[in-house]
């Protein structure tokens, strides 16, 4: 059964302690960490059906032998203790690692040389024990570990933490570098990259190189096949994020197959313009997206592919906002309408918009006459364009129709009925129009609203007149 010690219970460490994460977890086998964490959760619960080694192994899909090995590992670290069938957890502050009995002569020279390089502090028995354990587990020669310690001190300074040294040693061992000769050659190779990565980090305002940044530089050189000039040139344009940010950029360029600084700069310039355009469009529509990449892929690039330029797209967006179309899908529909009419420049788009609004002053005067508040609507523009252009009705005749529509529930529809009647009767003169009786409109007896009936052709003509005029 998994239990918390009384000290750990008093500390309330149901969550994982930071000291475990920093000083123990990085150097443990992954299965051992799984056992530790799952067992810790069991220790905080009572009467759980998983509260045994066999059930824990089944739940984690591990063998019982692996679970027992994990418990032995953490027992050696002083974080657990086996008491019969019980496994007790201890706080990391109370941990008492079991120091293995090792051949003193085997590590006497290692101890001496390690202390020479880590001169700023006294190496504790626990730190030495961690070095011994890693060397024993991964078959690292002690002479190789001394080289690793010297390398880390050169990178980080005299106060380098032993956890950092162990991490570097583990990474090298996992890559197959365990002997003094192989580690020495590998670290000598890293030394070749040190000055270059230092210059790169310097131009980005970064700190001195560490093992990780040197590893990245080696990847850029040997895997990506980038030369020093390209790496340095890309770094000059990165202000934050250090080697990690630079790695993200170079990985992106490598994925695109960019091997020239000129091509990269052109790509970044075009990318910057796309972001600028997307933000301008969103501003015009009153939208905000933290990430505009999907918008660029779905809308901006296709619009540019249709032949629209930056200013034309912004002009279309401003037009959409004015007519209360505030979605990207609405703008897409408007842009494609312009495309169908071969209107793809800012000048032609604004001219088309101006033409659409050519009767707005006249319509606004009618709205005031009718006592209607608000902006001019598209349906009103369609009505007026039909009267003035398609039917060629004089202005004074239209104004007379308006005087007859004052007070009606739907004055524009009423005017339309009158003007169509006059047009069909050939009454295009004001005097003749005044002399004729206005057409009869069916009136709802209950609410007094005007009820009009139009043919499908009439309705279609009404709402497509502007489009037809622009072709």
C-alpha cells in the first residue's frame, strides 16, 4: 500500500515538489517517473483498488519487475522506503539517499580532478554520488565525466549546477559518447562552433552560449547545411527568443527549401505585407484576430491571386463596413462580384462604389420628406436607379411621385407603383403625370399598409439593376 510519511502528509505535498522535478526527475528512467507519480497519487487516496504493486503495474501497462525496479530506484534516492508490503513516500527535504558502496580507489582521481574544475564550491557527497550513479548506469568513463565537467564549467562558469552537468553527460551518453576519447573529440567539435554561436547570440542580444545552443548550431550546419553568413543574417532580424527563436526560423526556411538569404528576405518581406494587409482588412471591418495566419491562407492570398492589389482589397473592406457587412465571408463575396465585373483596382472599385451612390443625395432628400431616419439603403438605391436610368423618368416627375407617397407606410414601394404605371402609360411629362390619377394600390383595412404585387421579372430587375449598369 502506498502511503505518505507523516512529515510528507503534514507538508501537504499531494502535488509534486519542485525539488523532485529539478533534482530527481531529469535523471530518472521514464518508467520510474511514471511509477513515482502514479504511486504518489495513490498515497493520497484511501482504499483504492489500484493500491498494490501488481495493480499499479497493470494500470501503467508495465511489468511487475519494472515497477519493483522503480521502487528500488526511488528507495536508493531516499524518496521511498519499503516496509513490508507498504511503500512509504518521503518529502524531498527529508530524503536520505543510499550511497552505494563503491571502490574508493576507482573514483579517487575523479573526485580530485572534478573538485579542481569546480573550484568555486565544495562538491557534496550527494553530488559525487549522482556522478557515480550516472557513470555506473550509463557506462561513462570517469575520465569522460571529468571532460564533461570541464566543458560545462567553461560554458557556465564556476557556479555551474551539477544538475546541468548531469544533463549534458546523459545527453552525450545517449548519443553514444561514453569514452574519454569519443567525448573529447565530440566536445572539441563543439568548441569549433562556440565562437560562431557566440557571435550569433550576441547580435540577438543573448547570453553566452550553452550546450543546447551549440547543439542547435551544429544542427544548422550539418543537418540544414546552412553557412555561417546565412545563419548570422537571419539572426540579425530576430529580437527576442534567442537560439530557440532562431532555430524555429531556420527550421521553417529549411522546410520551404530556402538556402539563399535573398530568398529568405524576400519571403519575410512578402509575409510582412500579408500580415499588414490582413490587419488593415480587419481594422476596416472592425474585427480582431490574434492569429491571422488562417485568414491569410483562406482569404488574403486567394484575393491577391485573383489580381486584386493591397489598396483594392482595403477599399472593398471599407465599402463592406459602410453597408454593414462585417464578416470576412461577406467581403469575399463582394470581392468576387467585383472580379466577375473585371473591377480589380482601387480606382475602379471606388468608381463603382461612387456610381452606386450616385443618387444618394436625391434619396436622402426623399427620406427627409418622408420623415425616415437612417442611412440610404441598397434597395432604395435600386429603386431610384431604375426610375432615373432604366425608365428615364425626369427628376420633377419622380419628385411629384414622392409628394403623393408622403404618409404612406412604405413610400418607396408606393412611389415605385406610381412611376411604373406612368412609365407604362407613356406619361413621362410632369403635366401629364399630374393630370393622371395615381394607380390604385390595395390597402389592408386593418393596418393601412400598402400591399404591392410584382412579377418575378420585376423583382429581379429591381435588385440587379446596379450590377447590370456596371458591366
